[in-house]
């Protein structure tokens, strides 16, 4: 039994956090492979940190050797550096390679899961029907890729930064020594003063960066949305090129596209404004960090307290500690983009699981909504069925009917009365209203709209949809095409094309008829499915359905009186009068 007004589960209603998006992969069936790759990457990163620590001491010894004109030591240190350099290169290459591998595996797993949630239980239809989220395709294709890559990069870089920080803080504390001075007659000594200077410097830089640029989170979120809107508009233009050309609507489409791009321009102006501020802060911070440790260490060098190699070691250690403490400053723009991506994915997860809750509390379903039950019966029946609009306004009242195998029903009524809405309700796609629909268990139902969906690919795949092409032989497909007067396409089953563009509207409807002949449903629902056909081809199609599907129940929505001859039952749908709505 399926109840379209059932409430969301408690798990679905939990607050969606960034961690709730990250965690599932690491406890999934791929966790051991993922953890193995993660451990390997962490080991490589730690090895790189160790090499950097050794290079810091090498830097001291190398410049001391230069200062002391120690040629033998100089040559030895060059060989040592060569070993470190080759090891660093090897680790850097394979560290990046394994990181890309893990990032893609994570993205692949997320894509499979999000596609399942989006396409499962009709969520993709409800999102579009109720306009719950913009551009779900972009969230699955772009945002998941960005989320997996950025999360992995930020996390691993932060881990390496923390390890690097602790390693070089020890060095900087040791080599910088204590800062001694007199203040108001008191001798003051600050051990490891360069470490404290680096901490204060990084905290100040992080505070200024966030204070000046925190609006970038919402601006980047908006930028992703307007970019997706523009791309979707161009795709719509391409897919409807012929209709636009026939209407001579190029100027209008150009204006629409320019309007969408104007949103990009306006938001990009804001992006540039805050990015300019961020770049200024980051570069000012970075340039000062180059000279600052040398200036601070120079007095001790000039007094002979430390050697020149130690000065370079202090400068290198200060730079590394400062960079580690400045991880937030250096990665601010990446964090901003990551946060915007997380927000879009959180919204997507929420709307995928929220539609049922929305339907259950909608004014249109205050009496429980339309319930579709699959029961042990030999007929599809309705009881007290009232169709409503999503805003709760009653649309039409449907008398109780029982559609038995082999029966032929013609649904009639004026445009806007709710005939297509009834079809959606019978398909379980329209929960707004009241009443119940009982459908036979395991009954094979097929709904044919006025314009059927034709996937891009081979003609055979378009013909057998939604079944796989391999479920039907080529001979069966050719025979179905010929029966529906599409013999010109019988030998083109393996040809790939965008068939919605290749076939005329009438040919598309005949292809849908051939699809019916292949699938042989128990219940066939035709919603203006022959409106583009001439009377001869329309009559032929209905005669084929009568002859080849004698036990199938057929329900047709149509306006042509000529189709009454093919149906033995009639269901009239009328828009509910205003006085009854008011009552």
C-alpha cells in the first residue's frame, strides 16, 4: 500500500548538517577502501612534513657552510638535498594521485546515492511540481564534485598544517631564543618570543580576513544559482530551437538570455568587490610575513649571538609557523565556496525528503490527501475522489468508478476541468485532494501522455523505454513499428539520435503506440495520446489496441467525438462550480 500523504520519518526531519553529508560515505560499504586510501594519503603527508623539517635544518647547515667557505660540507649537503628533493617529488606526485582517486570514489558514491534519492519515489517530479529547489541537476553534477574534492582537500591540508605547526613551533621556539628587555626598571624575558609574534600575527590576520569578507558565503551561493539558471536557459533554447525559429522568437530569447546573464553580472560585481578585499588582505599579510622575521632576528645576528644560517632557519621556521597559523586566511575563499556548496546540498537533501511532509500539511490535503492502495482485487476503483489544486482549492469531484479488465473508458470534459490531473492521481503523482484509489496488486500500468518522453540514444532504446533494449528482440521491435506505420524506421533500430527532434509529433505518438504493443500493459491510460494523429492513423492505433490488448483496461482522455466508438464507458469531469467551492 502506498499512502501519498504519509509523513516524513524522524530521521528525515533531523537537522541537516555538513557532518551528516560527510559521514555516510565513511561508514558505507566502501569504508575500508576509503579508509585505506585515506591512511596512505595521511602517511604521505606526514612524510612530506618530515622532509620539510629536515630541510629546515639543512637550510641552516647549508648557509653556515657557505658563510664558513666549507667546500666539502657544501658538496655533501647538495647530495643530501638531492635525496630529499627526489623523495619529496615522488611523495607529492602520488599523494595528489591518491587524493584524486579517493575524491572521485567519494563523488561517485555520493552521485549514486543522490541520484537514487532524487529519482526514487518520484522525488524528482515533486521537486519540479512544487518548485522546491532550483537546478537539482547542477547540485548533483557540480556541487557533489566540489563537495567531495573540497572537503578532502581542506581536511587533509588542515591535518598536515597542524602537524607542520607543532613540528616547526618546536624549532622556532628553540632557535629564536628569548627576547630580553627592560621596562620601568624591570628586566623582562620572553622565551620563544618569535612563536608568540607568529601567533598574534596570524590571529590578527584571520580576524581581519573574516571581518572584511564574510559576505562572500552568501554571494558565492547566489553565484552558483544564477550560473545554473543561465546554463539551463541556454539548454532550453537549444532543445526548443525549431519552435523558437517558427515563432521568430530570436529577439525575445536573446533578451531573456541577456536578462539571465545580467543576474550573473550583478552578482559577479559583488564577487569581484569582496575578492578584491580578500586578495589585498592576503597579499599584504603574505608580503609582510616575508620580511618581518628577518627584521626581528637581525639585531641578534649583528651582535654575533646567532650565525647567518640560524637567521635563515628562523626566517624559514617563522614563515612555516605563520603559514600554518594562517591556514584560515589562506583558505578563506575555498572555505567560502565549500560552505556555499554545503548549503546547496543541505537544501537539496531537505527538499528530497520533505515533499511528503509538505503534502501532509498542505491545505489541499487537510482531510488526509489522496491515498493510493495496492490491493487484492480485479479492478481499479475510486471512492469519494476529490481533486484539488496544491493551494487547497477544489478542482473537480469524480464519481466512484470501477475499471475492470477489458473495459474501455472515455474521460471527457472541458479544458482545465482536471482530466489530466485525474491521470496523475491514478498514477500516484497527485496527492492533493481527498479520497482513495484501489489498484490491483502487481497490475502492469502504463501512462501515455500527449508527448511521450524519448531518451537520447538508439531508436530501439527509445522504443522499449522504460525497459532495457535487450528485453525485446529486433524482430519484435520492427513488427511493432510496422504495425504503427513507422516502417521507414524499422531498419534504424541501432541508430542513435535525439529522437524528439527527429520525429514529428505524429510520429512520436505512433512510436508511443508501438511502445504499448511491446509492453502489453494490464491498464493503459492515454492522455490526449493521439491528438497529433489524423483520423485514419488514430483509428488504426485504437483498433490495434483492441485487437492485441483484449484483456487490458483502456482509459482515454480525448476531445474527439469519433473516439467514443472505441469505448463502452464514459466518465465526465466538470470543474467544480464556484458556489460549491465557496460553500
